[in-house]
C-alpha cells in the first residue's frame, strides 16, 4: 500500500509541476559555445530525484544526445536549476527531455 501512495504523490506532483520545471530549465539553459562551434545538436533525456528540501540526486542521462558536451550540460543544468523547482511533499523521480537545436538556441 505505501508504494501506491508514493506513486500517487509522485504522479500528482508531476501533473502539477512538470511544465513549470521544464519552463525553468528552458529559461536557464545556455547552449554550450563549444557545441555551437562544433555544430552539435540533439535530444538529451535526463532523470533525477528531487528531494523535499529541493536537493537533486541520482542525476543520470537516460537518453544521450550522442555528444558528451550536450549531455554534460544537461546534467549541469539540472544541478543549477533545482533550487527554483517547486519542492515536492516527498522525494520524486523526474525525467525530462531537453532539446539542443542550433535553430532555436537561446543565448
């Protein structure tokens, strides 16, 4: 029964806050200049756990862009943006896709 409760809390948190988290990540993302010079683009899927106190842990790439620069930037982006994420009532696992496209890059 506690597993079901945790799942419900996690799902409710994601339903309520995932779009906010994605907006924060997009706002804080800066395309790595070295990746721009190398014309590197791709999608990175990052998974992490967000604790009640706002700390992130277990950040990992679950879908690589194929470029280490972009993958590393995605991990760093989660670390630096986490302080702005809405705090969950219990630790939750979040997976977000991040798109690195030179056509839409934000500097």
